[in-house]
C-alpha cells in the first residue's frame, strides 16, 4: 500500500512540473451555458403522511437546491438523486435552482397539491358498562387516520372528546333516553369519515328490587285500602343495612285481601331458580305474607306462595317457593299482601330486596323454626331428645306457631342435650350475645348454651337460669369473653344441666344474636 501511494505522488508531481502557463487557461468556460432542460418529477404518497419526493433533472447541472415552498429549510441534491419532504395538506410552489459548473443558475417552479384521503375501514365499538345501564365506553380504529373525536348526543354544549387508537373513552348519561353517539375520524387534513350509532339508555325495573336507585320508577299500585311507598329504613342493621325500603300500610278496616304491587319492565326469569326471597320487617310474628306473581296483561294468569313472619320488629328473610312454575309464562307484576286473610288494623310493615334465591334458605341465626323450607335436624345425646312441635303456651312473649321441645327423661344423663348444626358460621362482628326464648316448668332451672366449631376442638359455653315457671321468657347468653374469631357452627342446648332427668319437658325458640 505504501509503494502505491509513493507512485501516485511521483506521477502527480511530474504532471504539475510538465504543465505550462497556457495549460491553465479557463477561457473555454466562457462558452459554457447555464443549466438547461430543467425539470422535476414530484410524487405524492397517498397514505396521509404528506410525503412528497422531488427528483430534479437537467443538463449541465452540478447541484440542485430545492426550496419546498412552506418556509422550511432548503435541501441540496446532487444529480441523479432526490429530496423528500413531509407537507401538511395544501398547495405549495416548489422551486428548484440548478447550478452549473460556472456558477450560472437556472430556476424552475412547480406547483404541488398535497391532499389527504378520508380515513378508511373505520370500526367503532360502543359498549355498555356491565352493571351500569347509564355508562358506556367508545373506542375506534381506522386506516389513514390521525385521531378521532366523539360526542355522546346528550349535551350539545359539551365539546367533542378527542382520542387516538387504543384509547377508551368513558361516558355516563344523566338520564334515560335515546341518544346518537358520533365518532369522527380525521385524516390530518379536511377529509373525515363519520360514524353514528343510536344508543338507548334503558334502566328497567327488574329483579332484584332494592329501592336504592334514584332513577328507577318504584310506582306502587294499591288495592283494598293497603298502601305501598318507598321510605327510609326504620331499623338499619342486623339483617338489612339498606338505606331505603318498601313500606306496606294496611289501614284500619282494609280488606282481608288488601295489597300492593310493582310492575317489572321485564318478566321474572325462572331459568336459574324457582325461589324468591324478601327481607321483611313486621310488628307481629305469625303474620301471613302472600307473594303473588301476575301476567302483565291477564290477571287470571298468576302464581302465588305464602309464608309467615317469625320475629317482631326486626328484619328477617322470608322465602317463597314457586316450584312447578312454567318458565315460558311471563310474570311482570310482583304483588305482596301482609296479614293476608285478616281485616286491616292499621299495622305498618316493611319489605326490601325482592330477588330470586339460589334455593332453599340456609340454616343460620336467627333460628325461628318457622321456615318450612329449612330442615331443622337435631342431634341428641345423653338420652335427651329435641323435636319441633306446636307452641304449647302461646303468649305475648312468644306467639310463634312452632317451637322446639326438649325432653329429658328420668334415665337421661346430667349432661344430656341437643344441638343444631348451622350452615354458616356465627358472625359475632357486631353482636356478642345470643338470646333464646325459653319455657320451663320450674324457676331456677340451669340452661347451658354451648357453641362448638365443626369438630368441637374449639368450644364456648355460657349458662343462664330460668326465672319464670310455665311461661315464656327470654334468656340472654353473653359470649363477649369467648374466642369470637372461632368458626362456631353448632348451637348446643342443655336444660337442667348437672342433674339427672326428671321427665321434664322444656321448650325453646327464636335463637338470635343480640346486644
């Protein structure tokens, strides 16, 4: 490589030394003309990028200088090459100045029109938010778009919301109605593509009925001098923490069949369950509650189920069995009757959360022994036995039709007892005592209540003493000192604990949490 460089240097030196002054005469350049036959090929892409390629051509050109005509910097282009530039949509005058070997120039001006095509293949997704009939989301895709905007058709004073591909725009309507959602795809120029879709904001009254929606129409239709209304919950807590409930007033002299109903916007769907549950608050135990479902157009097409209240002035869940219902028949009217079969006496009842139930109710506190859908199965030991019987001494303290009978024969052990195993753990989070209505033939009888987890590895027990003979009273067992986090499922009852059996009959009812 070194030898080659030396050789080239020697050749150059000889060439320089061998030249005379005449050899550097440039007069011949005076006859060279300015560049001629100047042209420029301008090509515009059709992908809305505004990219323009400019390929100049001419004779006698050593350099081209391109002015793009949009106040941007110029570009130098050597012969055989091209310049590229991105424009906004519009018309521009492109100037190409060709420079020859002598410095002479020739200028060519050509107009270029940059137009953007309208976006294509616009796809818009308008989706309702699950569980919220007032809220929707919008997203979109398109070819040749730079961005989108959307209006939702409810308030003309609101500006359109701009967004890009991949964005999801949420919107919540204030009212029900039919609205036009408009999505516009922009090309980066004046060309646009517009998509419209009609959406219906529909908030139907369907099960479950909770009375908590400010937009639903809870309009009662009354008959027989009973009156329905939506009111504040008179007793928040326990089995019902809802703020708003239905009220049923049966005025003095109201018909035995007085009732009220709500008409659903869609029929009851019995495909998953044939049980309905209602949270109920009654001033009396033992009141008959009738739940009737009717066809919207033909009152002769109906089904009904009855149950009875089991507690006084507190919330409980009532269950209604519609087994055998024809699921192809539409039932829109939900009719409720309190104290059915009796003339109105001015009593006020409350109900809430009318809904399809998953099936038979769970055995859990409170235990009232009144629900025909629950299997109250006692486990007995020590020769004591318990079973459900009719209330042997209904009175003001306990007028429930059905109670539990505890029999301790003379051969029973001192620790003889019976227990119920609940379906759900006892929840001591807000109440730490358990009350039980008790009937004993004697005063001073020791009653022991014991709680056990499923394998009896954790237990808690509290005793109380009867104070009434041959009458109902309420005994309270304070478990606040027990391990309240244990998963207690067994409620064990011992009567006359510590003594052998004496052929005694005892009764208990309404086992519930209390403070």
